[in-house]
C-alpha cells in the first residue's frame, strides 16, 4: 500500500521519493545556510515528515537567541534555504 502511494505521488508531483533526501545533498545544503541574523548562531535545516511528503524549515539553534526565527514549513527544501538566507539590503554609507 505505501509503495503504491509513493509511486502515485511520484507520478503526480515528479518527486522520486518524498522521504528520500540524499545525505550528501543535505550536508551540502546545510553548509550553505547563513548564521542567524539576530544572534549569529548556526542554523538548522529541519525535516518534518508527513504521510506522503516532507516539509522543511530552517531555524536558529542559538540557546540565547531572543527571537528564535524560522522560515515556516514548506515542501520545497531549497525554498526554505533561500528564504532563510535572504537578508535585507545593507544601507549604503557615505563614501561608497
């Protein structure tokens, strides 16, 4: 039954296996996360497993971060990473 559901999910979404994320791919993506914009702590890529798919979120790992930011769960791992890494443009200072 589960195998049939996964095959149907793959055909409909184009995702080969909703529960499989290559460990090397995940390690590389984790290495590309920027630190927390509020406290500077490392970020963590969190997988939330669902019945037919996974949701992804990026959160701050800092124990002393008063903000505890996250990007909100999304089915697209790369979107979660890109959302986390997005920063407001830095204002220009005199002489630049």
